[in-house]
């Protein structure tokens, strides 16, 4: 079981953003993607999630070809994502933001007029319990009634990850989720992602923080100029001279 990109190439005008890049996100594993600015990390991420369309190559999930599946329908196939710049209405509360991950219906006004339906009530209770559990895990319980616009950037990012987890994805993809997070929050995020992987979810994380990636990932893909420099275990990546030059300056 895996989410796979094979031999993907994509150009934007004269820029070859990706040239023959492949990556595999396996169920139960954390795959990292690192590389300098402009190396194609977000483009690869977008090809996997349907926000960009490769000029050539293939993307598939558990054997199903995704080339004709638009982004919004990939959620139905178990693929959830976060955005490098979180996209929330600043007026919604933390609780509402996470609740809408469980189902678009959960936040619809329609529900309040249908409260007499027992199944709706049971469902609302389940969603409520799910939201409470996620907020607890991410240390956001006390801020459940706070509007997104009032939160620190770090907490907004955690809310976004919680919302994506609420979708019960089989594959969770995160683009630079640790930017703006303090050290404690980063550790919390890493713990949650590791726990998720141990439950069988495949995780892909694009991340600048080299130490976090080394600590968290089972495998790390290194991109450079839109090509694969390396895709290997953290120990091998950390020992690679080219990687050390890029990240450690020697
Ligand atoms: P990274 O996430 O590693 O910083 P990106 O995938 O965002 O890199 O970008 C890879 C290259 O593709 C860069 O040269 C960038 O300018 C270019 N690029 C990415 N998206 C677009 C786009 N929508 N239009 C034009 N150029 C783009
Ligand atoms: Mg990027």
C-alpha cells in the first residue's frame, strides 16, 4: 500500500521544476522531502495532491492511477494535505476549524435545523469527541473557542494538522508544517506524526528543519534543481557529503 510518484516531470515556462522525480509514501512510514529553495519540493507535493499536473510520469495510490483525479476527489481516496500557508477564515474558532475536518456537513447550518434526528445527534457527539481528543493531543484544548485570527502562527499550523488528521486519511502530506513552531510544539508534532505512522498512515513531510527530518523520517528524499539527489535512510542522508554541504555548510 503506497502513494507513489514515478518519473514525474513538470515545467513552468522555461523552468524545469521537476525532471524524472519519483517518491513512494508507504503505509506506516514517514517519508521526508528536503532540498534548497526552488528545488521542486512543493511542486512534487502538489503533483501528489493534485494541485499540479505533471507533464509526464505517473502518480498513483494503492495501485489506482491518479492522473485524472482532481485534488478535491483525492481526499475521498484517503489523501489529506496541509498548506505551506494555512488557509483558514480568521473568524472561525479552533473547534470549528478542526470539526470541519471530520466532515463538511459538520459545520453546515443545516444541522441545527435537523437536530431532531437521532442519528444527527449521535454523529455530532462522535465529532465532538473526536475534536476534543485532537485538541487535547495538540495542546489546544484551552484555545478551543479562540478565533483562528487570534492564534500564534505555530498554533494555526497545529490546528491545520489536527484538521487534516480529523479526515482520517490513509496518507497525510504536510508542506513545511514546523515553520513558526517552537521547540516544544515541534516535538509534539513529531510525536503525533510518529504515532499516526504507527497506526498505519503513510506520512510525507516537506521540511526545512534538517534535525527534525532526520529524527522523524524513515526515509528522506533530497531534491536539487528538480532532480533526485538521494533517497535513503536518515543515517545515509546525514552522512552524504553533498547533503552536508547544503545543510551544514561543510
Ligand atoms: P521548493 O518548494 O523546493 O522551494 P518549488 O517546487 O516551489 O520549490 O519550485 C520549484 C521551481 O518551480 C522554482 O524555480 C519555482 O520558481 C518554479 N515554480 C513552482 N511553481 C510555479 C508556478 N506555479 N509557476 C511558475 N513557476 C513555478
Ligand atoms: Mg516550497
